[in-house]
C-alpha cells in the first residue's frame, strides 16, 4: 500500500509539473498575443514611436531656427534697401 501511495504521489507530482508547464506556455502565448494586438493598434492609430517623434521635433526646431535667421536677414536687407532709396537723389 505504501508503494501504491508513493506511486500516486509521483503521478500527482508529474501531472502538477505538466500543468505548470502548460500554464507557463499559455502565459507566454498570451503575452505574445497581447504584444501583437498592441502593435496592431499602434499601427491602426498611426501613433509615432518616441524616436520618430524626437527626430521630427529636432527637424522642426532646426526649421524654426532657420526661419528666424532668415527673418533677421530679410529685415536687414529691407533696411539696407530703404537706406539706399533715401540716399538716392529725388531728381532721378
């Protein structure tokens, strides 16, 4: 009877180990499915990754700085043109 009881415990332990393996496999599968669903949602919503957003923000910052520099340059050229017009004699 002791041997039969031990055998049952061994069988039970084997089944429990198998069940844990199945549960671990299911967990990994569920995580993979959740990750795939999240990635699909991001693609559908057309969300940007942080790296892409950072790159776009840097491009925008550079464009803004360039536009500001051009504004200063245009203002200087307009002032120079206005000065040239004032220096020109009225008879011409």
